[in-house]
C-alpha cells in the first residue's frame, strides 16, 4: 500500500463521504478515494470546493468533517482564501494539498503549504515520512474535531504520495471529546443571572456545534430572559419564540438593539464576543458573563465580569440544573418581556413595511426577502446570504425556526462564499430546499460553479439581487445571469415585475424539486438603507 491509498483509507475510517477539490492530486487521479467509497466532487475553482467542505462540518455540528484536496502550486495558492474563511468562521475541515517533491519543498519560488497555511489553520503539517500517515491524519482530524473547530492542513509532497509503506497499514480514527465548565463558575454565573433584573442571553455558533438548542430554550424559559444570537449562531434559538430578539449583525432587528441598551447582565454562550462590524456591540454598563469553548476568547475584545470555559450544551445543562429550585417556576416577568419585544418589533417592522411590500420597479431587495420569508417552508430549508448587502437585507427580516436552517457568517467577508456553502448544505440535507442569496460582486466571483451544481446533481436555489453594480461602491457591473445559468445547464429566470416575483421563486423551487439547480435573477433597485437601530 502506498501513501495515497493509506490516506484514502483514513478518510473512510474518519467518516468522510465527500472529497472536494480540483486535480491534479493522486487522491483524485488514481481514484483511490472513490475506491474506498468516497464521492469525489470536482469544482470549477478550488475556493468553492473548500466552501463546500466547510458546510459539511457546520451543518452536521462537527459530526462529519469535510475533506479537500488539490494540486501543488496553483491549487494550494488558489485555495488559501477558502481555508482562511473556514478559519475565521470556525469550521472544521481537513485539507490535503499536494506539495512539490520533497527535495524541492523549500526551493524558491515553490509555494510551501506548511509555511503559508500556518496562520489560517489550527494544525498544519507536512507528511514527509510514509510510515507516519496514520498518526499525521489522526492528529489532523482530532484537531479539527476537538476544541474550537477549525481547519487542519496536511501537505503531502508529490513523490511521497506514491511511496510504499514499510509495513501493513492499520488506522484508529480520532475521537471527539467534550469538557464542561468548573462547577464553581456555574454557581457564580447562576447567581448573577438570578439577581439580574434585565438579563439577555446571547447565543453563538458554539450552541450549534454542541447541539445545545433545547438546553438554550430551557434556560431562557427558566430565567424568562430574551435571547439574541450572533450571525453565525442564527437559528440556535427559534425566532418565532416569544422571547427571541433575532440576530446581531451589521443590520439587525429593532428589538435586539432595544434590549441590549437596557440589559444589566448579558450572558454570552458559545460565542467569542469578537469585535467585528458583523457582530454584537457589547452594551456599556452591563455585566458580561462569557461562556466559551476557547479560553483565548475570554477578555480578548470584551472584558467579562465572569467567565466559564466548556462545551455550550454541557454549560447550559449545568446552569439549568443549578437554577432548578432556585427560581420560581413562574417568575412573573415572561409576559411582560414578551409584550415589550412584540411592541418594539412591531414599531420597527412598521418602519420597514413600505420597503418589504414595495411595488416599485426595479424591485426593492427587501421585497425579495419578504417573498422568500413567506413562501419558504421554514421546517425544510437551509438558507445563507453572501457578503455585503445580501447579508444585511436578509439577516434581520428572514425569520428562522429550526436549528441549522441558516448559515450565517461574517468574521471575514469573501464574496462568493454562499454558493459553495449552499451546495455543501444540499449534500448534507438532500431533502431540504437550500438557498443562497447573492449580489453582483459575489456572482461574478463564483458563478461558474453553478455548472458544478448541475454536473453533480446538486439542485440548489440561487437568488441573485441584480442592480448592475456593487451598491455602496459605485462600481457598475453588467450581465444577463439568467442566461448564464441556462448556459451552465441550470434553470435561469429573470424577474423585473414585482407582481411576478413570488411565482418566479415558486417556479425555482419546483425546478429544484425536479432535480435542476435554479437561478432566479431579480432586477433590483440600488437600495443601500440598512436596519441599524443600534446606532440610533
């Protein structure tokens, strides 16, 4: 058995179902991955392949780790952006780029993944010893799976791929382990939450990875406290729940900003409190309780009065147990909190209703979001935005009700990320409607991978908000993208009349149900107004 065959075996033993990437790489070229039952998916560019692998980990709560492979030199150079995105969004992937022959690894100007990927990966190794395949791959998967999920990189020099192992190969897969918070920290946090008069719970992506959705809901209902989420954490708490405040982002609901201004204690669970334009601005004057899996998050950007380190679900369960018997079954404030949320939300929505229901042409992009929100079956959807205005239009106004039904992102903002995420989402959830919403900048970056969706039978729905420019940058763009989609073996339809919008979306959904990827190109107004109640 050579190194190439051994790596394929490790992928199978680690539960990998798909190998995403672009040749030339021996894992593709020799069919070694397919021979052990792993489906290879070749994209039109490396970055999209990494994005698809990224989605596998995020939408299985890390149970499955996406794998990526590519060519030495240009393949690794092209993929570095996708790995950086996964690193910023805390997504577990294992990347197996080829490297130049071992003797040329450090010869200028050869691209060296071992050196170049270290700042955007959790672990980064070069496999130079054929007999170290097992331990090297196990370290990579263990690193990606345990603690804060992030990419692992194993560069394999071209000549090493074809080197035989000196003995029979056996592989023991990596194991996933969780750790809980210190009981004393739990007790202190519980005391602070009991004594708080206007507590707010802020839930991040860690709740998704921990599958702590039910425990989060139980804690909120026990405390009778409202819940906001980060953009990455959106859908961790059902937004049709009466205690929901929605998601914090560059644009956000009015009720979220209102309650953050009034909060005396903010309990962040499974979040980093990273200082970013696409996250939560921690309220001044409120005591911060910070619960995170990664201790390097604590006091990084926001100083906390108290902190807990551990898995989000274990932490939530410990808090619920600690509160049992210490708070009244009905504290008497849930109705008041819910009424206040409803009042502020209704006032905020009334301000935006003219845009959400606009009959103007070109079509207002907020009308597109409203149509999607009303048409889509929330129990059977996974939706994501792209960077820029599509994110800012969608996040506050598309209500999600089911865990992992929304892929939010924004720690870094590469245009075109949403398409690969949606294709990966469809592979994980073939029974669900998977949607990406993007604009002119994003579609120009990655649209050719609509051909990948058609070729690989990945029937997604893509909504293009086309105003012929990158709004806010005064950068004109052109193109008939519905026609491009048709040329790539997808269904394409252009919509200019707002009265036809809903029917066009429904036709797109029908096409995906028939097995055809669909692009609905909506000619939209150059809308730049965002919901920024936190700045008011």
